C-alpha cells in the first residue's frame, strides 16, 4: 500500500509499506480521506511520538470503507462506510484499528468529509462532558474558536444550550465563530480578550477550552466563575504558566489537562460511545456539520501541513487518495 513517509528528510513523500492485518477486535479500513491535525505536525517535528504499539505513520483520523473484519468482530461488515479515531497510521491507503474506535458515516455527510469528524468531535465531547462536566445553561469560553476543535465545540455548545464566547485571530475568523454558534466572539489582535469576556459575562464562565496554555492560563483564571473548570488540551503558548493560587482556592477553580491519543483502547471506546449517543444524532439531522477549510490530494501532504501551520485555516484540512 502507499503511505506518506515523514522520516526520510524534510519533505513528506509517498512510499510503500506492507498492508496491515487486523487482529482480535480490529478491522481494516480502505482510506478515503485523512484529517490533518496539529499532532501530525508535532510528531513530524519529533515532539509527539506515537504511543507504544501504534503505527509510526502520521494520521489520527480517517474515513473509508471496511475491507477486512477479524472473526471476533460482529457489529461491522465488509463494505460498511465508517470514520475512525486512530493512534496513528491514517496517512496510508489502508489502516487497522479497533472496531470500537469507528463510527458510522452520518447520512448527510459525504465519505470524504467524514474524515473531519472523529478527532474534533471526540475532543470537544471530552472537554465539555468528560472533563468539563458541562451542565445545561453553563457558559463556555472557547479559545481558537475557528480551529477544527473550536468549530466543533461551538456547534455542540449551541446544540446543548450552553452560551459560548470564542476568541480567534482575525475578523473573518470571528465572523465564522458567530456562524458556528458563538453568542459572542473577540479578535485577539484587537485587544485583551479577557476584558471582552468579562464584559460579556461579569459573573464569569464555567468551562474554558484552552489549546494555548502559557500566558493564557492566568487570564483563564481571571474570567472563570466560582467552581469553574479550565481544560487545557494544547501548549501552543508554551509549557510554563503562572497561576493565581489564591484565586484557585477562593473560587474553587479546577485546572485539568487532557489528551486523546494516549488514552487506552477501552477509554477511547467509552468516549466514542458517548459521542455516538450524544453527538451523532445532531449530525444525522444536519444540526451540526464538519467544517472543511480545504481538501487536498495525499501527494500534497506537505502543503496541507504548511497550511495548518500558517494559522490561516478555519475548520479542517483533509487529505484524500
């Protein structure tokens, strides 16, 4: 099979690798499209190695058609169209993953566009429900609101009745955040976002989705309500941060860090079960949808990475065979 090789120099090149065989509980998928994530850029740079036993090939989510099923799998059949969350291996013509890490392609969504669903909606669900313990009517602050995870989170907040404030870089991204369901949004280039959040909700927000970390954390605390939760999912602003321990204690604030890739097979299966139960019906009804910035051929993987690194994207970049 053809794969994208990131280990032979600076460019991403197409090469060949053996076709993987599914083991117990697994299926093999013929890949139609793969989602591009910042984790791919980090792995390529040597900063985010795959978990033990995972494929070293880039790619954490795909869509495609089931072409082989291990004899122990009973809920999927050859020919089923699925999208899947992976620990690695997505930039390949075929990939193996646990059957429990697949989701059916929602009816209104094309097979290619379904590759934009697993990572972002699983992450959004994890932040809002699993870690953030979001309750009806609570207020959410979403940083990088125009990103893949950001657009997914804003749509879920709207669907679940949770008012959301988004930060983004640029007026056009702010406009897209409002289209995706944000009750209000702020261009981080136009002044301090914390002041804008405080003006929107003087009592503070209840959940913060933060892919930045670093200097953002202090202001996250400043706009967080009593008993509020900050969920850090990335470190674009750096590993080190200052926190106000007095505010942490007096307001009973919680700061949580979480990642998706390194979770166990069972933990991911449980998470995706929740996604299928609470998110997929909204996709089936077209109440929420994948947000696609651009679809490129797999041969243009380098260009896709450059596009994502430029911070100019709104939603997802996909690669297709």
